[in-house]
């Protein structure tokens, strides 16, 4: 898409939202407590905020304010308000030499453990929302988030809303090309998943769903527990049910 000359500030809103799902088998109360302790450490508010700060560095954004909160017995939230004045076009996420424009924007993350499955198939969800207002799409941040979260099911939605104006007063509802969300993710990441994509370019809306196919069975059981093939197959069925119904 040719670079547009705009009249005033580019105020298109670009919203990238992720839901990451992680699963494990925990048959006993001791195993559940062990998994909860792991989640509280690995995905504490402090560490999640660190990821958001890393994303702000990648997109060359200034952190104006931050907030974080851990919850009892588990779960966390973090929020950054951002601003910046750099600018550039959108490129695939594996190119690392692009300066970004970001203004009046934010990143928020929330975690949601699910320990209610009667057969001990425990789940953990992380929601991240990255909203920008300006020239740059937040799609650039995808790879860093994948490298932080070891995830089994992923749902990513990308929306562009609002309008700005070109010189001469013409409405501009879209200022960059989005072949697909997958276009902005490293191929070696995508190769680990089954995927389903939906695109409504006329509505400036895209979705990508991923289901992990490369699995290391011992990683789905607590340390010291033997791999139970029947439970592993039940876990795979749980993952596919979520993947197909989200």
C-alpha cells in the first residue's frame, strides 16, 4: 500500500488481542498445588509487566505509567500506558530494523487459571490487548509474545477502527496491508501448530487460531509423574474442543 500524505495526525485505532491457553494434567491436590506455584512464579504480575515493557521497547514506545496486581490464590494483571513520536511502515515481525510510531496507546495483560476440570485437566489463559493510535500496527509484537509464552492454543484478533484523512480531505480507513496475521509470525513458530484463519478485509478484521501439534508428552505432567497415555489423549481432546469452539 502506497504511503499516504495525511492531513494532521493519523488517529486510526489498531487493536491486537491475544488469548493464550496452556494445559497440564494434575491428578492429585499436591500436583495442582505444584502447578499453581509454577504459575504464580512464571506468570507473576512483575514478570508479565516485564514482557509488556519488552514489547514497548520493540515498538520504540515510551512508558508513561504502569500498574500491576497479583491475585489470591492465583492470577495477575499488568497495564502500561504508552506514547512515542517515531514512525515507520508495517513490516513482518521477523524484521528487527524498523522504528515505530505510537501515541496515546496501551498494553494490558490478565491471567486466568482454570482448575475446575473434574479429571484434573488444568488450563491457564493469558489475555493480552495491545492498542495503538497512529501509523504503526501492533502486529510487530507477535513474535516476542510467542517466545515468552509456551502455549497450546492461541486465538489472535486484529481490528482497525476509526478513520483519518488524507491531504485534500479524503477519508482513510486503512493505511497498511494485512495479508494475514500469520504473515507477521516467524515460520518456525507457525510450523508447531495447526491453524485456522478468518479474514474480513472489508471490515478491517482478521483472526488466527492455532492448535499445538508438536508436543513433548512429559511437559504436560508434573515433575516426577509418569506419562499417562489415556490422560494425554483426553488432554488433546480438551485442547481441540477449545480450539474449535472459540
